[in-house]
């Protein structure tokens, strides 16, 4: 019974990840592009020079 619950939870988590990941990446893009445009000037090379 415990193994069945574990497998069911694992399947639900996999399906949730497949469903939600593209939506979260779209939100991340929209947030960075439209809601906080000044964040685009900050990148990894700016931190390396500091």
C-alpha cells in the first residue's frame, strides 16, 4: 500500500512539473521583460566585474 501511494505521488509530481514548468518560464519572461525592465541590465558579467 505504501509503495502504491509513493508511485501515485511520484506520477502526480511529474505531471504537475510538466504542466507548470512552461507556465512558470513564461511568467519569468514576462516579469523580467515588462514588469521590471531595469533588471535586464543586470547579468552575470556585471557581478564578475564587481
